[in-house]
């Protein structure tokens, strides 16, 4: 957040930001040229369709090739999409399946407890809200889909961080921890102890660590292999979602997370069966 803002400001000052954006836009335009009916293209064809100089197009193609997005067809001057896109396809399929599995349970959870229910996944060092079922209360907390926050802030972020591989977790704890509010845990040792408690307890709670006046609680969603892939959380104003109410709702939250995990596992098993049929 703060670091990104500083970097963007510096880029604007030296003109590098606009140049980078133009290069990115052109690179994306090149990738969009590849379609099932035309899976390979030459630099000359790309240059002609985009209206770019051949030398500029070649530099962009070389960058995309070196980054693993394009590969040269053997014994030809043509290029095609590289296997990097298979990984993106798997991510999209996994995300879509997760949201499909979670949606009815999020809606049921929100209507049952009267607070907002959210589905959160990890993206790098941040938690990202991908699905929300709103509370019907007149005063409520509604995180928009796409809203992100540091993993060490909030119940869902801490839960996802707690279940990272040891080395990934240690690397995260070795970096400066951003303070979102006066209640954010920014001591690596204190956070490490909190993460150990979360793993032992099987759920996480938060009181104003991301946003003052908001309490949350989260439970893990696991895939068919038992790996934590997301978190289901509840969020509400602290004056209504008291610490006692927060604790009382954890069993309901854990039950909902287990139901989503089971639904997700069934979907993954069915997909695996189709692939091997």
C-alpha cells in the first residue's frame, strides 16, 4: 500500500510509469491476438495487426517469451502461447469452483447469524475478498469483492497465513509488518504465537486489527487433499458483534466452513473422475 504508492509516484516523476503501462498494454494486446482458430503468429503478423514497428513488436515478443508467456514453434518463425497459461487456467477453474461451492453456504450463514459472510483467498502476501453475502441489518460491514488487505490483519488473513508452509510463513514474518490500526499485530514473535494458537484452535478472531469498530471471525476451507485454500469469515460492527457473540458464533462458522470444504471436495473428485474417464 504505502510502498506501492511511493513507487508509483517515483515512476510518474521520471516518466517510467507511463512507459511501463504502455508496454504492458501492448503486451496484453499481443496475447489477445492468439485465438483457437489461429494458435500461432509470426512477429510480422503481430506487428501488422497492432500497427507497431516490427522492431518494437519483436522486443515485446522477446519479453513475453523470456517471461514464459510465449514460446517459439520449433523450426519456424511463429510463436504460440506457452504453458504458463495452463497455470492461469487452473487458478480460474479453482476459483470458480470455490465460489460455486461456497455461495449457498455464505447466504445461509449470513441469514442465520444476521451478519455479513465473506469468502477470502490468498493472493501473494494479501487476503482478497472474492464473494460476499450481505447482512440484512441496517448497520453492517460489507467488504466489496476484490478488497484486499495484508495477511497479518484480520481473522481470515491470519488464518490463511497460519496455514502457509513453514518457510513461506517465516519469510512473511521476516518482513516489516504494516500497521493498519493501533490494534494490528506488528510484532513478529507475537504474531507467530497468534498463528500457532489459530492452528491449534482451528479458527481465528479479530477485533479492529484491519478497521477500528469491526469484529470478525474466520474458519478454514480445505480442498480434497486437506489443504487450506480459503477462509470463510463473518464480519460486523463491534457494538453488535461483541466478543461474547463472536465466540458463540465460531462453532456455526466452523460448521459452515466444513460444509463448503465437503462440497468443494465433491466437485474436485467429480472433475478428477471426468479427466480419467
